[in-house]
C-alpha cells in the first residue's frame, strides 16, 4: 500500500455534507448502542480473503474493522471520528466520493451500512472500485425491511424515508459489477443496535438513546415516530404485542434484508488481464 502519513490524514478535511451533520447530531453515545456483532465481524473478515491493506469507507466509530489487517478509515462526521477507540486504525476526515488515493492503493475496500448516506452513489462506488482490488459492501434491501413489523405496523413513515435514500440491490450490483450477494442474519441477541436489531426485544424502541443511535429514526418525521412508539408502548402494556408476534419469540434469527456484496474491482480485473 502506498504510504499515507499521519500529517496527510490530519490535514485532510471533509466537505460539510448532510451525512456528517446528521451523525454529528445522532452520534453522541452511538458507540454504546452500536456495538459490532462478532458474528457479522467474522463474516466480513472472511469476505476480505487474503487482503492485507483495507480502506474502510464511512467508517464511523470503527465497527467491523479487522484488527489483524492494515486499515485506513474515512469518515466525514467529527462526532463519529471522536468515538473511535484508542489503538483503532488511522481515520481521516473525508468522503467516499472524492478519495485522495492512487488507483489500486488497497487490496480491499469495505463499506458497512454507509452507501445509503453517500451524496453521490455513482461517484462513491467508482472511487471504491478505483482504489481497491476487491470490495465488501454491507447494505440492506428495503423490499424486505419495509415489511419489518415495527416499520409496517407502527411507523410506516420510516419506509418512505428510507426508500428515498437506500439504493436498491439491483442498482448497487449494477454499479459494482459482478458480485456475490450473501444474506446476513440478524440474531435475537444481536449487539449492533440498528433499527431491526431489536426484533425480539420490542421494549428497546421505547428508549430514546436506542432511537437516537439509528439514522432511520433521525430522518423520519419525529411526530410519526412518537405516535408509533406510543402505540407500541400501549401494546406492550396490554400484552397485545406478545399475542400478535408470539411466533417471533421462538425464533433464533430473522432475515431483515441485510446483504453482504463482495467481488473484484473492474480495475483490478482489467489490470490482471493486461498482465496476462
């Protein structure tokens, strides 16, 4: 990997994007709720294969970064960068759409639950493919998530807000090129507190700190969220929720629409062909 000095990392600054503003607001206490689940971490690490150098785009507080590899992180939010733990990978302020790295600088690039925040998806994917030989992208399918019980029955406005920003799998795979798509299960004791993580723990949605750590709540009409949470509280108090969703209480995991997309960059493929 080309050397990237701490001086360069410290001197680069992100543009004032909407994503950075959102996470500067909701990022307070984020790492307490959003703790990486080791089962996902293992699957993501496995997907990186024999890569030694990795670029983590939209890196947040550093969740899912493989400690055994040489990682450089890119994150636009000051609040999120501040929550990276001691000893975590070097992190620069920057955006996926404009990366200060040469072509094929990294063996792999990872982007975990971030592409839906990028202001220009096509530019971000083009940059991801340009700077790395392979990729591992974690996203979610809104066709699945819109039917999630909390969204469907309590705050359907979340689905409307999410569909306006979450790219379809068809669009993502078209931009990325040939790739493998693998389901990432969400277990009942999942530690990463994104919205659907609490599918068997509905009481969690009553906690403001839980809702604050999820961008889906932050970007949905607050009045709609409050109405839905009030209905959920009433259903939990009356026992209606447990009667209606009794089948969930016996399940170990669900498909909440999360997908791991992996493949080889077209730049790397073209380079290999030229060398043969």
